[in-house]
C-alpha cells in the first residue's frame, strides 16, 4: 500500500491546483514540463542554500528571502506563473526524464 499520493499535471492550471493541495509527489508532463524545469533550475538546491546559510551565519537567509520577494514583485509574468514559481520552492526534483519531471514535497525528507 502506497501512503504517498502522486498528482499528474499537464498544464499550468493543473500544476497550480496540485501545488496548492501540497500533494506528496507531482508528476509534470506535457506542455508545462519545460517551463517548470526552467523554473526549478533557477532555485537554489538544498546543498547550495545550506552552504549560503552556514557561510553567512544565517543573515544571508534574510537577503535570499528579500531577493525572492523583489523578483516576484518586479517580474512581468502572469499571476498563475508567479504563484507556481512561489509554490515550487516547497518541492525538489526527484526524477527527470525526457517526457516528464517528478517533484517531491521537501518536508517528506524531514
């Protein structure tokens, strides 16, 4: 019996619905796969974020947070893309193929 649920998304609206529901795993296929991959590539990995936080004594965390907010405020993307980008920070890439991208909720690792 699998205790984790996987949600499949094929377009931005379906993806946003899955992100808002905080599904354990989200499988992204179809048109929005490449866009989500591009967004995920701009996010810091856990190791990168940890290195920055430890190196800056924790104060850098506030700077990263402020930069994220500034980027969101001044980006020209539509509201759906902004929400998707913001909510994708709760996920990490679990597996990537040529056809899709599997995301897992970061809190599952804790």
